[in-house]
């Protein structure tokens, strides 16, 4: 996968550009003044918990609903000013695949083909898409008789009709089983090679696996926007550890806190009876692993596990989205 | 536009609704023909045409109830409204699908004309004029039904609502007769759908009546577009 630094992304043509986009439902601010852009060929992850405003944003990007204020441009075309021209560049898979149960898969795709006014040779283009998303074996079946996984893929196929430059995918793997999730992920990576993709999810690893860059949204506002690598680096460095030690959690906490250079000690949970799990944070760049081990054994608290805190991306995500300020990530 | 019309027609005939609609229409019109014309040994179909007003009034809402309500319920409107299709074309496509079925229904009157011409002299101009009148009136019901269907996610509500609205169209006449002032009476009777339709059944074709029906169709299509547009701004 090609990863680009944000600086490099600046130089690439912006396929999606969102400026100060806001959506208000009555008194409820669903999306609050968000701005970001996606360069050509980039896969952007749009991450946030349920109700954060992901679908609302995507519905504004695709012209399904209008914004209260702010603009969204697709390939330089404002979606409200020239909706038809802008929509020509968009393939959209909404949260619920917009399929008609009373049509067969091929009838449906031919219908979408004429809706999108595609000029590509119809049958070969549709055959290619069916092959790509893996629905060849159900082409003649009625959509309402297909499993959820297949319906989702038909929805995916629909978004690809006409070969639009921009793909907007709203939680494309929700409700699928793990095998299907991996297939869809692989597919998105493949598509990312010659499409600009926005992919929303409330599941971090999913985004991490396919996206070049992540925008984190919480309660309608953007709380982080950085390359996946930078976000991950920021979060999984040596100075953060998870350990498990046997013994009273209060005593151990006090002991660990007394180590010079230890910034934070957080008792996470009781992992086994009498064994607690701790999150530790040392001052930036400090490696306290030896100290910790010595200190614990000196007081006879057996150290049962120690690893660098790889879950911290999750942790950060939780922090970002629950409102805690987290230095260095918020931009 | 034609893509949408084609999809709707496909859908009418994969569910049996399309067939049932056409069959029931033929059944009623045939029955009326037998009761009001053939049994009197006459070639005058005036009462048949009048009867068809009420048949269309009740039946067309069943044809139109699904058109937008089902899109709203299944969220397939997200596909239509994010495709490069303008709203008027979308709405007209929907309208044309129901109109096509009405057309297939109404053309049965050509067959009835042929049947009657077997034993009486038939005025083809009047038959054609009445087919035209029925199509116009039916189109009003289609446009109003489409409009109501856009307002809800529930097909039943759409059907009942449209029948209610159609009854309202008839009641305009009754309102006219109870209006206290002369000019109000005239205003209401000038809006009478049934009165204008009756003129068709009597063989009177006035341009102003045709224009009246076309305007009403236009207004409802316009309102449907507005509702779709307005929803985006909600
Ligand atoms: N049509 C609507 N009317 C009122 N509130 C809405 C509407 N659609 C969404 N919301 C609210 O806006 C917020 C964002 O919703 P949504 O964009 O669906 O979140 P997400 O997709 O991130 O789960 C939610 O709090 C939701 O309740
Ligand atoms: Mg959502």
C-alpha cells in the first residue's frame, strides 16, 4: 500500500474538499464545522463512535441531504451548486445498501447503469464488477433472497457502476462475518489503487488495516486528522506499557509511581484473581522496563506480563472520542 | 427518467399488482358496459364513463401508493437522490410508469367500441375523446397519489391518504352548493373535477377543461419535486 505523508497529499489533486461543513437538525448539531480534504488515490478512514456524525457527513458529501452551512466539493465541483455534475464522479454505498428486493442482481445493476448514464460498454463493464466483488454466482437471483453479505456486495457493486473516481463507503463491513470482512477489506485496498476512497467505521483496526490517513470524528467535530502511521507511531511507543503483576493493586500502584520518570500508573482491571493489569506511561523516551521489573521483584510482587501498549491506538481513540484532551494528537 | 419508469414497470409486473390492476379495471369496465349499455341495447357509453371516474378514484391510489413510500422505507431513495438524475426527471419517470399502466387499461375502450360497432352506429370521435378524458382524469389521480406517496414511508397510509384526497376532489362540488355567497359558489363549481369530467362523458371537449386538468397534474408533480427538495434541507 502506498502511504503518503500529509505534506505529500497536499500536492496531489484534491478529489474531495470539505470546508466548514455543518448540519443542524433542529437544535441538534449533528456535524459541527468540519474541514478536511482527500487527495486523488488516497484511502481516508472516517472513524468515530455511533452517532458521531459519519453518515450525516457522507450524506452531505453525496448530495442526499444539504448542509446547513459550509461547502463540499467533489473533484472541484460544489455538490450543491452543480449536483448532477458532481454526482457523476461519486459512487456511494450508504449504511443500508440501497437495493430493490424485487429485482435480480443483473436487472438491478443494469438499472443503476442507466441511472448513472455510464458510457462504458454495459455488459462487459457489469461483468467486470460482478467478478471484482464476487457476485457472479448470484447474478440471476432475486436480491431479496440473498444473504446480508451478498446484499452488501451488490450494494458495493452498485457504487462501482460507471467507474466513478470517488467512492464513499459508509460502514461497508457492518453486519458481515469475519471472512467477509477480510474479503471486503481486500477489495477496498484493491479499489484504492485507482479510486479516491472515504471509508467510515466505528472500528479502529478495520480502518487501520486499509487507510492511508484517518480522520477521527466525535460528537460532530473532528478531533484528529493524521496519517495512519503517524497516529500509530504517536501511540504505540516504548514509553507506554501494559503489565500484569500479582498483589494488591493499591500497593503496586504506589510502588510503581515511585519509580523516577514514571508519569502515570493506571489500574486497568483484575485480569486473574489477585492479578491486576496496569497501564504505565513513562516520560517521553524513557525506557523503564528494567526498573519496573527490579522494583516489583524486590517487594515480591511477581511480574506476570509486560508488553508495549499496542492497544493504545484504541485507547487514544476512546480518549479522543470521550473528550479527554490528549497532547500531540489533537490537531 | 426512462430508466426509472422501466424499473417501476418491471416492479409492477414482478409483483402481481400490475396484472391485478389491469384485470380489475377490465372487469369493472366490462361489467359497466354490460349493465349500462349492452343490456339497454344502446351504444351510449356515458354512464360507463361516469362509473370509471369512481373506479379510477379508488384504484389508482393502489397503483401509486408504492411509488415513493417504498423508496423512503427501504432507503433506496438514497440511490436515486445521489445519482446524476434531476428531481423533475425522477418524479416524471415515476409518473409515467403508472401512466403506462393506465394507458393499457384505458385502451380497452377501443375494443368496446369495436364490440358495439357490431350492432349499432358508433361515434368514434366521442369514444376517442372519452379515452382522452379518462387518461386526463386518471393522470390527476396519479399525480396526487404520487405526491401523497412521497410524504410517507407507509404504503397503506399513502393509499388511504390518496383516496381521501380524491374524495376531497369530488366534495368540491358539494361545497359549492352550500356556499353562502354566489361568487364562492361559482368559484367552487369552477374547480369541480367531476363537473369537468362529466362534460367529457357528454362529448363536450373544451380547451379550458383540458388546460385545467393539465395544470392540476403539473401542480402535483411540482409539489412532489418540492417535497423531495425540501427534505434535503430538513
Ligand atoms: N434526520 C435526522 N434528524 C435528527 N437527528 C438526526 C437525523 N439524522 C441523524 N441525526 C442525529 O445526528 C447525529 C449523527 O448521526 P449519524 O451521522 O447517523 O452518526 P454516525 O453515522 O456517525 O453513527 C446522531 O446523534 C443522530 O441522532
Ligand atoms: Mg452511520
